[in-house]
């Protein structure tokens, strides 16, 4: 089987990124000559393993409304439907927004994303991803002390496998197009709307297809009541 993001996945740096390594030189620890000694690492996933996403797979991604749907959809961090359902169950149990549940279990501090947008996508071409459980986070806060979020993988209901899909940003995409029922199966559109409606205080829903031409199709749903960056 061929994967449309094979070249990106084969870059060894993508596994480092999946492990939370910030490869930006200006964020690295350097010697007096400016040579990189070590890259900063926080968050990401533990022991990422190769994982195949087959056509038809449903995945979800949280991001910032200010970033725009297209930019959010180009990001690497996703969860599959069973993991999303675990987030939803956690939100229902503790009476919190689905975005807050994701923040708590996937370990995404506010400094990385405001999680005000939810994208629900269907894979249309085979993709490769790194998959693993969330690792602990320690990152400078916008104001005040360092934000620390220890993982809770020892508690089964809080174990959420995440996906890091390299190369999505490099795939051609069209501008968003409000899909009609002809382009978007009504059952999937209803499911997307339901996801948004039940996210108490959560995100606007959006449906996309990855990654056939046209590259991006989505249907906006009404707003609900009230990752490195993951916007």
C-alpha cells in the first residue's frame, strides 16, 4: 500500500516532533557560538509507534477558531473516533466542555491552543501517523509560574492514544467550500452536528475530507453554547 505522506513520515524529525521535541533553533539550548546543544522537549507522546490510517477512518482535531479551519486541518495532532468518544464520556462524567476534557487528557495547556474549534475529518487516502499516549507537559505560562500537566496513563479511563500525522500541511488543499448534501453524506453531517451540539461550552463543528481532490470539503454546524502550538 502506498501512503500519500510517506516521504514526510520517513523524515526522522517527525518522530522527534511526535515526542514533543521543539526543533526550532531559536528555542534550543546553544553554546556561545550558537551551535545547538539540545532541543527543548515537553509534552508530545510516549514511545510513538508507526500507525496506518485507512480510507474511511474518522479523526478529530481541536484548534483555535482564530487560526481558521484550513490551518487547523493542516495540523498534525488528531485523535480517532474511539478516543474522541472517551473524551466525550469524560466530559459528560465531570460536566465539563469537550475542549476541557481534551486539554486534561491529551495534555494541551492554554498556552498552546484555546481549543475553540473542532474539526471532524474522514481519511480518503492512506496516511501514516505516529501513535502513542500523552507525555507530561511543563511549559512557561503567559504570566506566572511554569504550567505542569503530569500524564495520568496509569488510569485506564484517562489513557488516550493520540496521532501525529506528518505532512498534512504540504498537501494541496482548496479553499473551504460549504458542502451540500450531495458532497457530504447526511449521516456524517448529522454526526458532526451532534458532536458540536453536545460539547457543552465547547467548539464549533466542522466536517472535512482528507485528502482527495478537492482536498478540503466541510460543512459548518452551529456553535455550541458557550499542540509546540496545536492551533
